[in-house]
């Protein structure tokens, strides 16, 4: 066959196309093209699903607020029921509400990593490093408009992870209605038993502070001197997670946490 009948392919693309299908350049090209295509599909899916994920995250948080306040019933519309709660941005240092931020959108977890909106902790009982200066709390009002409960976000380190949850207090700011975590990475069957309804039920009716105003609530293996009103039995086989919960609750209801707000609540100023 002459060169005129089968000419040498011209240019880079021509030479590439003329190569056998199992040549190294063509194999590499197909592999890279496949990787690029797959990463584009994954990125598109991640971007398009982000609003759905955000909506699910919000719904889950609202569901947890409803549950810890004892108002959730299976099948109820979470967003509608959540409308009964009044979100407020709380200035932790003063214990007063602020309208500096929109309570519906302020992200107090993200604020904890913002140097302007957070402070480093010297006495870091909860193992969180920094705390946001402002937190979003929820007020549940009774039908007559009086305050029924307050729902306060809490978080702190357990054994393997930071546990995020809410503590619900009666309107006297001292009696616990409930405690529940909506996110953690503790071991199923051990530390993750913080989610066990039987253990969560132990918190109901316990008190934070004694008559002297000292924080006495304790999660431990044995009852503290302050007595049964202040005692939640530690999780069996998960003492370290229990110690983490003990620490985080004490931190958040103490002076570095909601202490100033709880004092105002007890004084009837809220
Ligand atoms: C794989 C593995 C996972 C564990 N997960 C937890 C946990 O999530 N929380 C916890 O407190 N202890 C966990 N432990 C147990 C702790 O190491 C420790 O033994 C326990 O907290 C002591 O509790 P106890 O005094 O009640 O036995 C785990 C142990 C193993 C081996």
C-alpha cells in the first residue's frame, strides 16, 4: 500500500486518534476523562442536594427542641409546632437578649469559631476550646403568654466526640424537664446510650442548683452528698461519656454559660 493511500495522521489529535485503543495514552485519557466526569456528577449532586440537607438539618434541630420540651407527638408537623417556640439571641455575659442578630438565622455553633464572636476558655470544663458570646435559646410560652419552659443548647466533649444537645428547664430556671442530644459520635451500646429514652428520663425533675445557688447537678456512679434531687446515674460501661455529660451540663448552667441568664430567670426578670 502506498503512502498516498494511507497518509501519516497529521497534528496531535490526528496522531492520538490513530493510536490503537489499548495504547497507554488512550488508556490514560479514558481514565482521566472518566474521573473528571464522575467528579462533575458528584459535585453537581452535592450542590443540588445542599438545600435539602440544610432543610433536613433544620428540621432535625426543631424536632429535638420539640422532643426535649415534651411537646412532640408522632406525625405532627414539626415546622408548625416549632412556631410555638420563641427564639432569642442571648448575650451570655449579661444574660440579656440582644437584637444584634436575627435569632432565626444566627449560627451560634459557627460563631464559636469566629474570633470576634467567641472567647477562648481558660476553665474549659466542657472541652470545647472556645465559646460563642451569643447563643440562640428558645422560650416556650403557656397559653396565657407566661413563660413555661426555656430550651438551652449545650455541647461538650464526651469520649470520642463533641455531643450537641438541648437542656429544657422549667420557668424557675432550676428544675430540669429534659436533656437530649441531637449529634454525637459516641459508641453505639456504650456512650451512645445517652440517647436511650430510659436514661434520658432520669433527668426529668432533677435540679441544677441547691438553696445556696451552687451548681450540684451530677452525673456519676454514686449519689453525691447533695442528694437524689441532683443525681443522674452514670451510663453503665460508659463512664467517660457520662463524665463528659456531667462536665458539659455543669459548664453550661454555670457562670461561664447560662448562669447570668438563669439568675435573671429566677429573679422573675424574663
Ligand atoms: C471499642 C470501645 C468503645 C468504647 N466506647 C466508649 C464510649 O463511647 N463511651 C465511654 O464512656 N466508654 C467507652 N468505652 C469504654 C471505655 O474505654 C471505659 O472502659 C469506660 O468508659 C469505663 O466505664 P465503666 O467504668 O462504666 O466500665 C469503649 C471501649 C471500647 C473498647
